C-alpha cells in the first residue's frame, strides 16, 4: 500500500517539476522519477534530488514543495471555521466550511501519501478542518490529481468527447471521463454543455479563449456558493417531525405525483444539482 502512495506523491512531484512545460525524453523521465522516489524514501538527500532536476532543466523548487508535504503531521490539523457575523443568534453562529486553500491541499496530499487513495475516512481525519471523505476524494480526483490535463482542449479531444457522449449519454460523466483518460468528469461536463452540445448557441461555441484551470477553480467556487444557499435554506426551513399516524383515518385519494425531498437525496445527486445550477446559469 505504501508503494502505491509513494507513487502518487511521485506523480505530484513530476507535475511540479515540469510546470515550466519542458519536454523530457522517456529516459530522463525515468531518471527524475527515480530521484524523487529515492528522496521520498530517504535514500538520497534533497540536494541530490535537486541536482538531478537542475541537470535536466526541471523546476528545482519541486523538491522543497514535496519536502513540505512530507513534513506535515496528522496532529497538526485544527477545526478552522468561520461564522456568519451578519446574522444574530444560534443560526448566525452555525459553522460554514471554507473553500479549499493551499494549506489544506498540502494536507490532503500528505494524507493520501500516508493512507493511500483507498482509505478516504483516514484521509479526511488527517486533513481535519471539518473535511469529510467525499470532499477529500472529489478535491483529489477533480482538481489535484496530476493526471488531469489542464491545457486547452484539442479538436481530437472534442471529437472523442462527442463520441463518448453519444455512446453513454450526457448523464454518465464519470464513465465518460474514465474513457477520456486525462480529463475529469467536471471538465467533460463543462466542456459539453458550454461548447459542444446541440443546445449551445454558435456565439458561445466559438468562444475558446479561456483558462482550463481557472474554469475548474470557478466551478468549485460556484458549487460552494450553492452549498451555502442550500444549507441556509435547510436551517431556516427545517423538516417537520413525522406525525403520529397510528390514530389517523385514511381515505382513498387519487394518485399524486411524487415530490422529491431535496434533503433526502444522496451526495452524488446534490453534486449533480449544484452542477446544473452552475452550468445553466450562463
């Protein structure tokens, strides 16, 4: 299990080392990966690893960034919330989780290095700050995973996305993303509804001058805003307790359409709701 978590951190290190978009041969990539692996295991020093990066024109600060992650300890976490000072009383003091910040991202990477990608409960406990396993896993798979391609979409990627949506439909984004390989489900869904869907106007479809990483960041912020709205609504309009129906008399009633309770849906369905609120707000 530790070897797999080491591999994850090596992947992150390689992403840091190649942020200057340098092109490396397969042999050089193997050499740099080996240097990072040995540094993480303590076989070579940070300086020795940095010398390998310097020799091949990679970003040397990647060594310091990885070392910062390795030095993080689980008992360093804290409950760091803010409250809504604009409201009085108990409701105004309710806890509201912050957006992810750089320190939390480092803690998440440290937690994954220690507990792997198969134990999100332990990962969330390590991260602390009120983060749950769903938030941690989504942050990794949709934002921090170095396999995610954050450059502009190519025409071949667009065509592949069209083919996959035609095959799986526009509701199975996790499956579509798994077939795309280097794009997350969030990226695929955003790309489809913003640019490629038949419902998109030509003006919107022709617009392609945007930053993929900033788009993902904006999307995450939009989800957080919608979470705040739903949480506020839930506090102001709590569900009524179930009535005692044992003494009630029932009469035949015509069938009524089923009304879905928003507070009883799963996390996946809630995420879909947040996504719809964002995607169709353009």
